[in-house]
C-alpha cells in the first residue's frame, strides 16, 4: 500500500483519481490520518465494514447492559435486600 501525504494531495488533487488504496499520513506530525479506498472496491468492502460496525455496537451494548446490571445489583444491596 502506498502512503500519501496531506500536502501532496492538496497540491496535486489528481492523485486521488490515480489511487486505488492508500494510506493518508500527516508527514509533519508523523501520524496516520486514515485510509483511502477507491469506490470500485465498495461492493467488496462495504459488507465487511457494516459487519464490523454491527459487532462493535453489540459489544458496546453488552458492556452497557453488564454495567447497568451491576448498578442495579448495588442498589439492591444498598437497600438491604
């Protein structure tokens, strides 16, 4: 995968048209800002991204439910039950 700097893309926007998949980095701060994936790969990648999002949301809901269950259990103990 090729890496592209933010300033490179700003000075030459036609790079985006030439890219298939690339990492976008801020070379001054030495951090990765994200990844660019061409729209022609959307049919392959979109279902995977949706599955990851769904799994992450389910995991968050399970953690929230477990936390709420603990809070209710603590309230029950505090009330002398």
